[in-house]
C-alpha cells in the first residue's frame, strides 16, 4: 500500500462500532473523512476478542445500532446474548450496507497526532508512513482495546509451548484437545472461556488472583415473540434505553435493600438470578452506596456458589470477599461455577501461592510446578486510556496528552480535552462508557459531536476547545459522584489498579446514561457552554 499524503476534514482513529457510525454521520454532514484501523478487519473489540465462548453480556436487541430503523428491522439476531462471530458479522453487514469501507484504511496504526497551532489543523501520521492533515481528529479507539501485553511474568520467553492473550486470539482458533492448559485471570474473558476450554483440554489449571461475581446468562435462542414485540415498538424501546441508567432498561425499585426482610430480599435476588444477566446489580437502589446492603447481595452470591460447587474448599476460594459486589464489572457466564466440578479442572489460589516464574515446560508458583502445553492470559486491558496513551498526541504548546494525564485522565464530558482543540473522544474517560451499554453511549457521543461540528460550521468557527475551568469542574464532578459510591473500594480496571504504575482514579462517569445525556444536551443547548470557539 502506498503511503497517502492527504487533506481531509476529519481523521477517525478506529473502525469499531464508534468509528463506523462517526464516519456515517460525517458523510451525512458532507465532510470528508479517513478512518485508520490497526486490525486487518473492522469491528474493534469484536474483531480482536475471539477467545472461546466470547459473547456479549448485553442482550442482542439492546446491543445494536439504533440510528437506522431499516437496519434494526431487517437484522435478525439468533440468541438472547450474541456470540462474537455474530456481532462481527453484524458490524460487517453495517459497513457494507452503508458503503463505509471505501474510507477505511486497515492494517494501519495511527502513531502520532500533532496540533499545528498556526494552521489550526491536526497532522496525523501512521506506522505505514501516511501523513494526513485534518481539521478534526476523532478518537474512536475503544475503552478495552489495549491488552495487557506482554504479560508481566518472568520467564515467559523461555516457555516452549504456545501462549495466547484472550484479547488477541488467533483468527484460525485454537484446539486444546489433549493439552494441559493454564489460564491466568478470572475476569469476564476467563469466565466465558474456562467452561469451553475445560471441555476440550486434557486438564485446565485456573490461576485466580481475585474471585469474581458471575451470574448465569441463561442464554438461549432469541424468542421470536420478544423480537416481534421489540421490533413493533423499537423507537420507544431505544428511547427508554437512552434515558435509562445504564443504556438498557432493567427492572428497578426505590425500595432500599435493608428496609425489607431477609426473605423478601432473597426472593428478589433469586428472581434476578433465575432471569440471568446484569439486571442482578439493580435489585436494590442502595447496593452500590451502602456497604451493609451490598453485603446482603454478596452473601446471596456466595451461597449460590456453595450450592453449585461440590468441593467446599474450591467453593470457598471462588467466593469473593474483599470487595463489594458490583464494584468490579460483574461477569455473565454459562456454566462457570459448575465447571469446577469437573475432574479435569484445578483452581489455584495466586493470593496464597503467587506465580514465581514461567519455565520452558510450564510455570511455578511459590508452592509447586505445573507442567502445561499452553498458557492463556486472560489478564485484561490497559482500560480507557491505554489506546490513547500509545499515540503521540500533542495539543497546544506541544503538550502531550500523556503529560496532561500523568495523574489520571482529565476531560470535559469525556469528549474533549482543554488544550487539544478540535480533538474529540468517543466514550472517553469521564463519560459513562464502560458502565453502560456501549452502543447507546457511542451513538450519543457520535451524534453530539456531529451536532457540535454543525454548530461550528454555522458560526464559521475554526476550532472548538474545552476551557480549563469547564474541564476542572467536570473532573471534580466525576470524582464526587464516583466517591459517593462503593466503586473506589475495589482494585479494578475502572480505577487503573490492574496496570502496575497506572495512576489510581475512578475513570468512568457513574452519574447514569440518562442524566449524563441531559448534561451534554444542556451544554449544547447553551451554545456549547464551557467550550471556546475561535473564529476562522
Ligand atoms: P479483567 O476483568 O481485567 O480480568 C483480568 C483478570 O486477570 C483478573 O482476574 C485479574 O485479577 C487477573 N490478572 C491481571 N493481571 C494479573 C497478574 N499479573 N497476575 C495474576 N492475575 C492477573 O479483564 P477481562 O476479563 O478481559 O475483562 C475486561 C472487561 O472487558 C470486562 O470487565 C468487561 O467490561 C469487558 N468484557 C466483556 C465481556 C462480555 O461482554 N461478556 C467479555 C469479556 C470482557 P485481579 O482481579 O486480581 O486484578
């Protein structure tokens, strides 16, 4: 591919759900755009995360674009929770249906985006030598797109078997038949893949540092009657999602957990456990703000684990105790706990016996050696800031985003950054993003950015930039709302705790999707309050 030298209205970085819809909207505004995508296919998260059992934990009828009624009417999901291949097919269908591919350049990583103050343009360079000058630079780089690589374990280079990261799974798949396999990590990716790998492998060793709370998905073929009902009224279904707390509608109540009897509480928990999915976290309004209320849900969970896992010592190890339920992202599984009843699965407690080293034939903890043929690292991502921090982004005065965020990300609304004019982030830190149905949050940001560019055009403005005061006020608000909850109590990727050396701050905005949308809309209605517009 010959490197391009080009001038466009906008560069979009990333061709996942966010980048594709942004491109579609910019075209609608008559703006020229070029999308750069590191992968050799589109789809972002759903392109890379092909590990066994990969599946969305938001229901299919919710986890899809709403911007085109024709699209949402014609597409047919097959399951309650769509598996990765089906979501990737959907994204590819969207790209074809809206003729998006001609502006997307694959296998190209953006390495640099530098704001030229004199020209008021972004100069963007890629690892293939492309140099593109753009008025707007839009980061659609994803929140969980930068895997923790290389895995931080000594001796890995000596390992003679094959190793994999769940977030960079080989496209041809992996057959573990007859192999002894180690999996490190017990987050969502591990919890989905463990039951599948256990069915294939000769033996599976699960290395757990922190147990997670996981709820059954009760996945099943999509009920045609449910599909018909939603499609008959998709507009209202989407509207309700947009003003909801997390971007999909969940049954909720105003009754605090501690105001009712233990039996009534458990009835509610049981009903939600039987329904399956993330709705469990909304059983009572005080679960994420009152430790005692939270403990009632946590204990319900621990009892469930004890009732499923036959070996009491293993059940005990799988039962989380040292952080409130919901403050690390809850997992949604198919047969996770039951998998520990299999003879070919061993749970290893890394808190008691940490990994010393990886060796040519396996790995060694402080207690013993494990001979394995393959290692699966399900150790997660440098979340929310990882992808952005790997691009050399320089704003006014040559300040890098990396420098600006040295003590943690600072944004206005999770969309813009003071000192970086005409740079936008889709679902950036400081927005609900990972605490919501991502598609709802992506569409909201893309629409907001498109409206903002229209406004700028109408006023013949050259650049729009968040003011430092507005940014500071928003960061303070994000922290205040986050600190009023139990979330900061957990060592989670929400706070950067999973990456050694990463500054600790609660990155997403917990105020709720509906309330956040109102705040963004009010900013726009007020002439983009908190932004400065420079005339051309
Ligand atoms: P994760 O939630 O960050 O889990 C990583 C796991 O690896 C944790 O158990 C962690 O233990 C462990 N770990 C990390 N570094 C380690 C080390 N040095 N030594 C030992 N253990 C280590 O990552 P993930 O499972 O990939 O999921 C990330 C997020 O992606 C999820 O929370 C979710 O938002 C999203 N996701 C969604 C789905 C879905 O839709 N169903 C599926 C997969 C992922 P600690 O807890 O002790 O740090």
